[in-house]
C-alpha cells in the first residue's frame, strides 16, 4: 500500500512523502487564490470551491480566510453550508458535512493525529480518521472537532467546545471535553435566546 493510500486507511504513514507533497502543494496554491479573492467576487469563489472540494452542494459559502491542509480536496459539503471566517479543515482524510450546517468563526475540524509514542512523532509519522457532521448543525465559534468524531443531525455545539466523542442527533453539547447537556425540545420552539420569544406570526419567519 502506498503512502497516499494509507492517508485514508487509518494506518500510520509519512505525510512528507514526495507524491503526497506534490499533490498537496497544488491544492494549497489554489487555496491561496481563493483567500485572495475580493468580497465582490462571490461567483468566482463559488466556482473555485466546486473545483477545490471533493463534493460541494449549491448555496454553500465560506468566508475567507479559509485554512485547509488539502484545500478542501477531501471535504464533502452538502447544500447551503455556511462557514464564517477562519474555518480550518485539516482534511488529510475525508470530512463530511450535511446540508444547512453552519460554522461560527475560527472553528477547527481535524482528521489528522500523531502517535503518542515520542519515537514515532520524531519520525514525522501521522494517522488520519474521518469526521462526519450531520445536517442542520450549528458549530459555535472556536469549537474544535478532533479526528474520528461523528456529530448527528440538528446538533448545536457550544462556542469553544472541544469535541472528542460522538454527539447524537438533536443534542445541545458544550464544554471541554464536549458533553451533551440537553436535547433540543419544545422550549426551543418558544424561545430562541434566553427570554426572547419566537414570533411565529412574523413575516420574516413565515416568508422564508
């Protein structure tokens, strides 16, 4: 098995392999171009993301600067995914994100890890494990999602959380390490923030 194949197998491999580096530098060149687009060049950004990503649905938006080890080459976005500035996708292997998911500023999603044994780290060795994020999630500002984690649908991850374990559907989870504190419930149909009620008669809500 080649080093490139091992990237997606979960096995230990050497990321400085010449074949891998040749492919990676091309991706990073394109990422540089994306990050240097003008705010008015929205259509150009959209077309570039379609070229850069493994998969990307309609209506996705990423606010530069966007950081990614392979420029999105191993990233799979559904439709209408939104990412605020400073998103970091360590996409040494695959990252899957469902429709309508939102990322706050400075979120990190990492698939790459390094062995705890110092002798192996000294050799520059690495392993990767994919991350899966479901549909209609909100990942709060500054959250970190580590390799191998799966987050279900309709999940809220609190700002600054470090997600080290899987999070089930319809959960609100916060903290370091991130833990489920409650389920999305009927209270959330009445209040959107603290004591502020949702006005279901509002034209702004009804017309969307």
